[in-house]
């Protein structure tokens, strides 16, 4: 899968859906109710799934690189933050996604087109 399309899918299917409840609570103010920040996610077939399972499926389709491990760690922290009612902890996932996108862009910029032996 093309990296731009993959990143767009990660953002839409996972990151945005995890961030929405925390953004809503931040904008409304006050403390979140128990479970309020825990996003309801669905897989490709519309079945309920967890953030971890959805990320595993997305990561399996995406590019390889060190940015994936860092994002995986950030995702685990965001899921734990959501369960604990920590709005800022969930919102930190946005910066982690931006870092993943930047890391991927850097790795692609420095890659070599092996068929022609040229740097891209």
C-alpha cells in the first residue's frame, strides 16, 4: 500500500477516532465520566475491535521502520490514558502520529531507487 494512503488510513480509522472523545471533553471542560474517553472502533468488516488489534492490522499493511515501534508505544499509552480518564494522555497520540508521518517521510526521502541506483 502506498505510504500516503496508508498514513491517511491510520489517521482516519485509528487516530482520529481515538482523539475525538478526548477533544470533545477538553473543549467541554470538566472531568470525563468513566469510560468516556474509550473510543469504539471497528475493523474493515464493521465488527467491533480494539485499538491494539486495529493497529496490528494496519501496521501489517504499512511500511516498515523504527517509527512504527515508537507509535505503537504511544498508542499503548493513549489507550491506557483513555481508560484512566486522562485527556492529555490521549491527546498526546496526535503528536506521536505526526512523528510517525515525519519519520516515514524521512525514510522515503533517503531511500534509494534500486532499479536505477539513484537516490529519490
